[in-house]
C-alpha cells in the first residue's frame, strides 16, 4: 500500500543553525514533524479531532539519514508519503529536498494511532487513514 505524496515547503531559520552554520540535527526532526502535522491537519485530523476522539498520532521509531547540509535561508521541500500500514503499524517516508532538487535528508517514521485513555495503540480508523494519505 502506497499513499499519496504530500509536499510541505519551509525555510531554514537562523535560530535552527548549529555552530557549523548548518541546520542542527534536532531541527530536522522538528521540521519533519511540522510537515506531518500539516499533512494530518489538512486532511481533517488536527488537534481538535484528536481532542474529540481521544485518538492521536504517536511515533514508535525514527530513522534519519543526513545526506547534504542545509544552511540559513535555504528553501526546502519536505515530501511525506505513507509507504505501508499493516494492522496497527504505519510507516511514513519523508525527504527534505533543497531548491536544486538535491535530497538533503531522508527519514522513516514508524507510527501508530494511540488511544490516550486506554494508553495503547488501536487499529487505524478510516479518518486516520485518510489523514495520513492512505
């Protein structure tokens, strides 16, 4: 199962740089998360839906590979795509691409839908599958 590709654009900010003048490793994770929130919110599964249903996204695993540095004021495109969802476990692939079209970072996130009251993963609902682009 391969989902639709979602594109989120952003800019590297000076506050996100490390002492080498390039994007700090922790900010890559934050930017990937921003893109995931834009994806699910745009597909009707924002914070209000999470509060209503008491079901929300959780990250179970993250794998990230840094390929090229990103510097201040560079415009980047983050592509997000659900590459599988089996039983309670989904996998999202994400890429950061610079203006020249070079892949600067790739990541894979293992995700699930978490019941905040029962404190456990649950089967993905139809609304949740739509939210992640399945």
